[in-house]
C-alpha cells in the first residue's frame, strides 16, 4: 500500500541583518545576503523603512487627507480644479475624478449633501453623499498619495544655491544654513534669521542689561542691546570688556567714546558697530546646552569650521570669540558645564559655566592632540562619572574630570578613531571607522571602556564606502545608530538592551550632506537631513522618498533546512506581514544555488490590506471597518532542490512601512543528492 510522504513545515524567523562573509551553512535562515531599504525591527523581523518628506514648516505631505464625494457630474471637472460648495462655501482641491465621484484634498469648511459644486463659479456637479475614505486598500493608498503630492508642492528648498550646509532642531523649530544665511522653518516656509550687529566695549564700570538702549556720548549713535557678551573682567571692578549684540542701531559709534544708558556712563566703545555676517563653505555642527539653569536657559550652540562659534536663543545670534588667531572651530560639545571646541588638533574649553569666556583665569583651557579632531562625544554616565571621548582620524582618547582643576586625558585606543560627524550615543558610544561601526561600551571596571567592531560581517559594504562617511544620527524609538554616506547610501544598526540585532543598508534617492536628530516636544524622535539639492527632509515619514518610489528588497541566505544533502520538494509558503496600511510585496526564490539545471521561477506579486481601526483612535468616515494589522500571504511554491533562497521586494511610493516577521515553508523530503 502506498504511504504518502508527510509534509513538513520550516519556520524562518527573519532577523540578524545583512551578512556578506559568513559561510552559508553557518548562518540562520533568516539572515539576509543582500538587502536595501529594510531595517531590523526592534520587535523582530525586517521592516521596509519609512520614507522621508521635504520640510520647511508647512504641513507635511504625510498628514494630507482626502475626501470622496459621490456626485452627479453635469459639467467639466478636472484634477487641479478647486470645487466650491454653493451652500456651504467650503472648498476642496480636486485630486481624482471618476464617472460618479470627485476626490478632494485641502478641504476648507464643511461640505453638505445635496449642494451644488462649482468650479470657477460654474456649476459642475451635485454632491449626493460624502463617502469619506475608499474601502479599497489600493485606491485608498493611491488617493492618499495624490493628496500628499498636493501638499508637497507647497514646500520649498532653503533659499540660495548649493548644498544645505547645516540643519539644527531647537525649541521645536528647524534651522538650516545655506550659503551665507541662516533660516528658520515656519508655517509660511523658510524665513531668514536676522543676525544683528556687534559693538565691542571695554572699561565697563556699570552693568549693561539685555534690552537697554546704549547711546554714544560723542556720536549720538544708538543701539538696542539684545545680548551683553562679557568676555573678561567685571563691571563691579570697572574692568568689564566684551561685546554688545545689537538688534538695531542708528548712527555710527566711534572708538573711545562713552557708552551711556539713560545718560549714565556704562562703558567705553571699542569702535563702530559691525554687521554680523557668515562666510559660506563650512559644515555646521550644533548642540543644545544649558549654562544658566531652568528650562528657559537652553540655547543652541554651533560651529562650522569657517566662522566663529555661536550661541542662539531663537532670536539673538551671538558669535563667540575665543581669542584664537584663526577663530573657526570645527567641532563642538557641551560637557561638565564647559563649551568645548576643536581647532584642528587643539581642543579648547570655556570657563566653567561661561560660554563667552575663554581666559585661563576663569577656568578655560586647551588640550593638545596629536592629530586633527574629528569628533567630540560625551560618553554615557552621570554628572560625576561621565567622560568625554575625543576622536581623531586614527586614535581615541578619553578626557576624565570635571573642570580644569582635574581634567585628565587618557590615550584610549591607538589605531582606532572615527570619521568626522559619525559619533553618537544610545546605550553606549558608536562611531564609524575604517573597520566599520565601533562601539565604546562601559566595562565593569569603573571609568574604563571596551571597544568592539560590530560590522565585521559586512566588510564588502564597509570597504566600498569607508571614505564616503558624511554624517550620523540615532533613532531612539527604534534603537538605531545610523551612519550616512555621500553617495546617498547609509547603514541602520539596531540595538535592543545592549544586544546587536543586525545592520541593514539603505539607499536614499537624495544625497545627505548634513543631518541631525533630536527629541520632539511630544517626547518622540525627530530626524532631519539637508541635501545637496538645497532641500531639508524629515526622515521616517511618509510612504515615499519625497514623492519617489522606495525600492526595497531582502534576499535571504540559502536555506537547506538543516539537511544540505537532501532534496526537498517545495510546495507552499506563508509570509506573515504586519503594518497599518495597504501593502504589496513581490515574492521570489532561487532553487539549488540558482543552478541552470533547475527551472527558476519568476517573482509574483501579493497584496495585503493591513489597515485597522480602534474605537478610541479614529475619525468617523475615515477608517476601515474590516481592516487587519497582521496578515499572512499564502504563496504558491514549486520545485525540487537541496535548498532555497527567498527574496522579498517592494517598489512603490504608495505603501507605508510594513514588517515581514517570518516565513513558513511547506516541503516534503525526497532522496539524497548523488
């Protein structure tokens, strides 16, 4: 009697990231041999990355919504028209038209059923009913995409030409530098930041306060003081010297004249007030620091390598004068209530609690390194135990201590350093060096650190890009250190509870020139990058690369199901997806090391509607009743071979991020290879 061969089931849990060097038979089946634009999810599986959207302060394309009107269409209405409700006076921008529906976005007011719809004062339709969202997943994604394109058109590049030279996030606003100007995001787009003027003074005998109006006793020139920059001495001793940052002035101050406030002599002018200007060509690096105590004292500090360092409080821009002959620091960090700046191989720090004062008499000082500094990074620890890592291109040093009284520099790792702008901390310090991503974790011995290279299994990727490193960020919500390269590529490394889950490469359409991450007012992570095309983009947002497709793929390692010399007849597969939107994937597989002796199948497309809703998290008529946020795709698989390598891909600008959790392969065992 014939006995059927039992069907077996192989569960492949996706994880481990990309591995380009480990022998195939030594790898778990969920490891990727090739990948792009998937990331290791902190919850397991591989997630197709979210997109990025251009940013200038206008509403993001990703927040765009649409509304479907069921209509009796009697006139001509086209995409790009604005329809107006005759009764309600509501308006909407048309993004799609069918024989019975008009789909709008940018809705103002509230349309009502049975009213006439006009285009340019001419009736074109009667609104029968308001449908809201489309129940069909693909149609819903298509309409959302069309609405996003309308919002996207409102968002402009940073004014000027050339690359964005820097981007910063401070007090809920995004700032960007391009050419010789600084800009702030707003609801109306980018607005130029007024830099003001500076007036030097000396022999200060009585305090001048922010907000005072100073007058030149001889010239009669006046200026409104936005900031008093005390660089040395004290007003009490009559030795105060520094600069006044003026928000506005009239006339021309003269050198040596008395400066008065309300007719009282306060100081002596050092010369005429000069306009604060910026020279182009640098790369901005910024840090938010608090020298004064209290939440209102947080300010933005930065430098770019071609201008003086600066302080900015959202209104007043204050250049910082360190006294260096060439006062153009490259890197900046806030540590132990000191402002640290690097000038090539020289690291200098301000007086304790005084970012304007750089004289040793007030606690400032200098640390000489053996090569140009590439990164300054505060290492994890509390106020008493924290240390400062100082990286050069080929060496790592650690600065211990709390002030100039006990600062002590230790040469930590000779031969391992970091490329510029790649140092970040999550649970520990991470940098990008010739060998890839290097961690600097705290050891059990107090005050010491242990280095480790975390990307030895992707050395092919590292070797091709080690000279291209351009910047880095962290996404704390996803537990990721991210390093970016000038060719538009990047590497996302995911860490959970100190354990490396894996690294995956990404490929952006727009090249990154500078980037920043910060904590948003709501407590979440926000990340922005400035591109070579002059736009600023927000990462982890939307379904596209600024309106373009997100091409993504995973090619898993060849899986022999622990029996590399036994042929299997493959029958079926089930792919578990999770997400919250409609998604399509292409599923394919290679049999028997893709030998020409076996007919290799073509990739097939499978769709999943992962939309879901909850009673306490929805807007009426803008949700899907029967959506599901987890769904298996049942895949037809055929063929006989000793192993199979599965690949999953997606190329679209319609779909939000989704996660491939695991794959179950159905197979039966056959004979051994001869």
